[in-house]
């Protein structure tokens, strides 16, 4: 049994393996610019590990929902994340976790996307 299936550290990052794979499949179906934005946000979200598997999985699934709907509606990425992507992500994650530490390098990387 893998760490994800047992509920170890990896599972806390990404949630149950099946849900993670379904989420990644959904992200792959997004238009390229939306997919790039989601992947950048995903990397940043890894610094804000929710305390349980279900919340971690829900956080990523909700991110996919948000960008799928935006792509379907033709909403621009800038309209979703606003002028400050870091602020968007930190606000988004407050619904799922008390947060974590995001190093300055991760903040710069997200902003540059």
C-alpha cells in the first residue's frame, strides 16, 4: 500500500490517490493558458497543506471547478485571480486550512506565471 492510500504525508498534500488522478485528468482537459495557471497555483498550494485528506482533495477539486467554469464562460484568468495571484491563493486556501509557510521563492514564481 502506498503512502497516499495509507493516509501518510503524500496523502495530506494531495488527498486520496483516485481523487488526485481525477483532478489531474480534469486539469489536463483545460485550455493551455488555464492549465498553466492551475498548475502554477497547484505548486503554490502545496505549501498550504490542509490537515486532512478530504480537505486537501476538496481544495484541488474546487480549484479545477473554478477554472473549468471560467474556461466555459470565457472568463479571463486575470478576472479570476485579480492583480495579485498570491493574495488570490492565500484567500482561496483559507477555506480549507489554517495555512502554511510559503517561501518568498514560491511567491515570486507564482507572480511570474
